[in-house]
C-alpha cells in the first residue's frame, strides 16, 4: 500500500459565480442530516450520496471531511425533457458539505445560473433556486443571492 498522504488546503477556495456557498451553523454530521431532512421535506429524492473522503482514503490519501448529496425528482426531469432536453446534463443538483479548521461549509450550484443557457427553463430554474435557498436556510443564517 502507498504511504498515506494528507491533503491540507493551503489556499482559499474559489467561489465561481454559478455556486452558492454558505457557512453552516452546525457540525458536519448535523449539517448532512439537516440537508437530508430538508430534501425529504421538499418532496425531493436523494439520487446518490458520494463520500469523496472514503474514496480518497482507498487511494492512500486522507482529506478533510467531505460529502456530496445529489438530489432531484422525476417531476423536474420530466419538465426538463418537455421544455429543453438539452438541459438534462445539468441534473441532478447537489450539495457539497465540507469540514475544515474554519468550520463546515455547504456549496450548491445556483439553478438560475446553471439553467441560464436554456431560456425555456427560466421558471423551473427560479423554482429550483427557491427550493435550494429554503434547504440551505436549514443549516445557515446567511442569506443566499440568486446571482441574477
């Protein structure tokens, strides 16, 4: 087996315009559970949960706590297919929860910006943004800007 390498971020993470980034008011595990609960309350599905930390560890690399929650629902996929099938690669949406020395952070794609290349999806994009914002409010008091 390879020697264990530890990843320690040495610089500030970039915040691209199409991402929403909020600090969580909770620890890592509680943040994850609150987001899982918020997804269920919004009547959405967790499509998959990815544990990059575990995957890195299999490769002999230790990293800070990191998890991805991919979420969506068939009702939204049907709307994408009916309005603009070219937008299908943009789904599912996701939350990325990370824990570092400075605390727990949640990143999400901004649906308004992600779906902006598809003019027929403006209403759906705004609806998904509102839903994303409500879910993020379950873990952070920081306001979310739509970026439009």
